[in-house]
C-alpha cells in the first residue's frame, strides 16, 4: 500500500457533507465513477443509504432464529431431563413431563437466546467493541454523531489515488476533504 | 392529505429545531452543571433508598415475621408490590417495541425514558419475591443449578418457576434493548465530551460506535429483532405473573380472564407512571418542544382505553362469579365489594375506572395538572387492585375457622416507600448521566419529515 504524507499507509479519504440528500447524491455519483469501497458515517440511519452503498440485508434474523430454536429445544430438554430423569418427584399427581406446562419456560428461553444472538451478532458483524478506527482521524469526525455526514472512500489497493479521490469529493460538494491514515 | 400528515408530524417536534439544536438540548442536560434541585431531589430519594436497605436488613436479620403476613394471608404487601412494579415496567416495552412495530412515530421522544422506567421498575419488583423467600442468599435455588445439599432441581410444573424465567428474561432483554438504543447517543456524548473522564467513560460505553452505514445496517436489523422479540415477551410476562394466581384453586384467583386482564392493567399503570414522571421531567429540563402535548395526549388516550378494559374485567369477574353458580366464588366477590376490605375495593374502582373517564374530554386530556392528578390516582388505584386481588381473596379461607385479617406492619409500609425511593433514585441518576431522549431517533424522524 502506498505511503501517505507521513509515510504511513492510507486507509482512504473522507469529506463532510451538509445533509443526507447531498450525501446520497454524492454516493450515487461516486459509484457511477467506479468507486466500490465507500462508506458513510451518519448521526442517524439515513433512508436509502443501504441501497446507495449496495449493502446486503443484514443476516441477523437467521442468527436470532437459530438461537431461538436452540433456546426452546434446550428448555424442553432441561425440563424433561430434570423432571423425569434426574429427580422425578410426584407433585400433586402431575405427570413428570408434559408439553403444555413446559411452554412458558421454553418460550422465555427462546426469546432470551434470540435476543443475545441479535445483539451479540450485531456487535460481532460490526466489529465492536473497538478502540480505534481510521475514520476517527478526520478533523470533523465528531460532527458525524451530531448533524453532519461523513463520506469515506476507502483505499482499494496500490492503484488508489488519494488526490483524485479528494478532488472527486470536493467536486461533489464535500467539505474538509482529508486523507485518512491507517 | 399531505397537509394533514405534516401537521401531525410537526406536533411531535415543535418549532422545527435543527439537528444540532436537538443534540444541544438533549446532550446539554447531561453536560451542564448539576442543578441544585437535582441534589435536593436526590437527597430525598436517596434517603428513602436507605430506608429500603435498612428494612431489608432488618428483615433478613430478624425474620420474615416482621412483615404482617400470616396464615391465611401468606401473600400480602410483598407480592402486591412485586406485581405492581412489574406492571409499571410494561408501558416502557409497549412504547419501545409494540409502537415501534406499528410505526407509531409519537413513541420516538418518549421511548428512552419509558425503557429506563421499565428497567428500574423490574429492579424494584425483583426485590420482593427475593426477600419473600426468607433466605435471599439461597434465591439462586430458583434457577436450574443443582444445589449442593440435595441435588434438587426447580419444579418446572409450578407457575412460580415460570415467573422466575419470565421476569429474569424480561429484565435482561429490556436492558439489552435499552442499551442498544443508547449506543449511538453515547457516541454523541463521547464526541462532545470535554473532560478526560467523560471521554473515557462515554468512549467505553459507546463501544467504538462510529455511525458507519454498515453499522446502521446491522443495527437497524438488531433493533427490529429486539422489538419483535420484546412484543410477545411483554405480553407473556404479565400473563405468567397472572398464572401465579390463575393456576391456583382459590376463589377470586382461579379465573381464565386473568392473563389479558393483567396485561391491560400493567399497560394502564405503566402509562400512568410515564405520564407522572414525564410531566415533571419535561418541565424541569425544558423539553416541551420535543415531548409535546401530542405525546401526552396520546398517552392519556392509551390510559383511557386500557382503563376501560380493566373496568370491563372487574365487571366480568362479578358476572362470572354469579353465572358460575359456585357459592365460594360468589362469596369471594360479594366479600370483595362489601367485606372488611371493601374500602380498598372502592378506592380501586374509583381510581381505575372512574378517574380516567375524565380523559374523554379534550380539555382534561390536554391539561397538565389534570393528567398529573389522574395519573397519580391511577398509580394508587393499580396498587390497590393487586392488594384487593391478593389479600381479599386470601383472608377468607374456605372454612370460617381459618379466616383472618392482614394488617401491614411499619416494616411493610416503609419497605414499600423505600422501593419508591430506589426507583426514583435510579431515575434521577439516569436523567443526570444519560440522554433521556433518543437523539438519533428524533433526528431520523425529523429527516424523514423533511424528505417527505
């Protein structure tokens, strides 16, 4: 990877945009010009951003489904095994195991594990928690959690030309276009 | 059509503030110097919390007999307080999950606040059954871990164990939901932090969130999943709490109407608590343009609707008691309305059925003093509802020789007061250190309005 001004490798370039509409216009234009590795930092989920970046639908639903099924079947197994194998105890003449009375605990454990999968999966797919990211180096990064929108063109290898990318961002209305080092 | 929708939208955020103004208003509450009034309130609620700790300490060192529970009234203030606090929490989940799935935009400014209320209410609720077992240091026996003495497992055929799973799942999932919602706002606080301590604390709590489009893609899916999971969860929790009663054979408890009736009552009492706290908070922090009269009016409408469901359930209980032809059931209900605890019954009817009828009138529905007074009445009424269900059903056993009465001791009363202290203390800490309105969601709603 080519060296930046200080000799360290370049992560990409970034510029600040005034509002979400200009950010989306710029993203569409950059994709038309052939930039593939794009990202944006925004203070809220911007409608249309996934489409503009060509992001696929998050697969978290499948993780939650699998964890939920594991929770429910695990709970049924637990209730059957403790009640009729490990310590069978006659209480009010009730059967040692019955599906009906096992539903509440199975349901609760399904919800619990599915929620863990949804949150844990979200953090894992996002690579969080993490202490550092090159986009934090942008001088206006703090505004991206307030009222501004950061557009990032990530480097895609040695053929990446930061000067051209900076020029592209400026021409599309981006301000404070900067090179981000790794 | 377009004008109609834009006028309702604007009623949710007044004065068209910019995105930066939203950040300043909400984050500013956390960043400015602690107001004197906050310290005064904190001193008061903190002292009440100490009262709670003292009462629990007294209970543990002396024995469960310091409460007024007796035979036949084995469940009294403890279970009443437990059901009361769990019910309070339900409005938070309703607002954050169910209204989210229904795309009700008015939930946006109040959901964070209501979710925090859920967490603190569940924390207060958990105290009571834990100490009611008498030996709280062995409360973990309720979980499926074989204990050292007998290799015993919990009895999964009992609704009391279902309750343990329901409440602990509810508390955990509510915490996840609340925290996930907080992450982007914590990042905002981190980016605005001036002092090193704030940078580190909010930096750690925000987990390195940077609002990347890829983050939001997974984040929105996770949030939707949590909303979808919390919706049946919240309905299950109070249904399972009601099983504690409905699965028994006691007249007054053994009723199939209990699950929906309990869920409606929980939402009713929870909204009353949100209104009580929100009316004070929006005044104290100058949030009238983000939490508008439209929000308050909608909450009052929910209270009116759920209050009617609760009133209907009271009526149906009496009808079924008569229609069943069961003399014990009939006696239990006649005794409820005319017996020694009839005063509690009529407080309940007055506060839960009659008081919310004021909300039919727009003038009262949009009057802050009126809604504050009515919400307090509903809080009181819903506590008495649980008291009536529990104590009035227990105190007249099947045989008159086993009849008894319950009178709360000073420990009962101070423990209840102390639980309010804990709840309000946690709340004060929340409004002081965390953003009490979801900034990222309010901004997203404003942007959607601009775009439309």
